[in-house]
């Protein structure tokens, strides 16, 4: 067998030309072939998903509405808790429908529904993001510990997860609120505490499949501590399913917060909250449909946007996705 000196020289030049970014020059066409990371591949899949992109745009608009809620007060001249009983109610004392003065109508106390929906978005997004963050933080730590250490640690933490999944959420919420009174802090803590178990179970399953991999054994052979292996070597490899679950958990948390407020266990009045507005408007669905429909539509659109975006993120991170990148 003969060796081609020209081919060997070209291969050597190509090897030397590989830059720090991993780009390999294409000797035939003269262009560089760049490697794509899993995160880049996921973003490219997500970008091709029109439903996910539309949902992301809707989420951004809802966030902007929440951030610039005071602008709604400036434009309409109606603070969220100001009662306009003289101009915001009919002579019979019923809420007024949408007009040029009250764009989405008023509630039973003559308050501007548009402004209250904008301020209610702040509460829903705050509870959704903070409670999800608490749940993910607790679940990741417990899932990492259970999956990495195994043995008695795994047994105890797995049983703890089972107990957390069997505790009735509403009964504990009612008990806590009856003792401490309704507040935003209690709502966030209760929802966050009862949401971590599913995250822990997902992370534990991922860690069980990763702890015997070669890169973990290599880290052990180099003298890395258990905490470093868990949080530096293993954690980045379980972030993808955690991110997917987080995007799907946020709408669940938003609905849970609205449910608590609807039952009188969430934020106390007169705080603008979608669940509270729906609860107040259920008695007026025949005479003042806007009082119930508009807050309900805001809650529906928000949860639907997060769910559709979460589905898109899940498909983007799934290596078996049917979408083909060119």
C-alpha cells in the first residue's frame, strides 16, 4: 500500500487550521465547517417552530404589559383600585360595559378592568416565576443528591418525594392561610413547596444515568470532590430537561395562584388579581359579561402561550425530533 504525500500534507494543514471555535476549513469549497452545540441546535429547532415563536411573542407582550402597567394608569387616568361609582356604574348599580372612557368596562365597584388586568399580570407572572424558581432550586438539589449518592440517601429522599406528592395541596393551603392570613408571600411559598417533587424526580432519573459515565469517572480520578462533580460536571447535562419542565410548570403555577385567589386563599383585596376578578365577576356573567370574560381571557391566553412555548422547547431539546435541520 502506498502513501500519498500530497494527501498527508493537506490533512496536516487542515488539522493546523482548526481554530479555537472548532471550525474546520472545507478544503474543497474554501468555507469553514462549524460545529453546532446542542444548545445551538435546540435554538435552531425552536426558531423553526412558528407556534412556539408566536407563543414567545405573546409572552413578551404580557411581560411588557406587566412591566408598564403604570402606563395604563397614565393613559386612562384610572388607578387600579380607584372606585368610580358615579361614572363607572349604571343607575342600577351595575358595571358599565366597554366605552371610550373605560376601554374594557368596569367591575362591580366601578374600577377600570383594563388597568386591573395589567396590574394583575404583575402578580401572576411574579408568582409564576418566583414559585417555579423555588421549586426548581429545591428539586434540582434533592434530585442531584438522591441520584448521585444512591443507597440510603436515595431511599430517604425518594420517599420524601413520594410524601410531598401525596400531600393535598389545597388542604394545606387552607390551613396555612387560616393561621397566617392571605398574603403574596404565603401564596408563593405554598405553591413553590408543593411543586418541587416532580422536578426532583426528573433530575434524579437523569443523574442515575449519568453518574457512571466516563466523564464522571475521569473527574473522580482527578480528585474532584462530590460537590464539584454534582454541580460542575453533572448539573449542566441535566439542565435541558429542567428548562423544559420549568417552562411547562410556570402556567401550572399561574393557574394554581388564580385558583387560590378565586377561593379566597390568595392575595387579599383590593389587590388586582386575575383569580379574584374572575371570582367577583361570576355573579355578573349574565348582566356584565365583560367583568368575567376579559380577566378569564387574560388568564387563558397567558397559560396557553406558556404551554405552547413549553411544548416547543421540549421538541427543540428532543434529539429524536422530527424536525430536520438543513
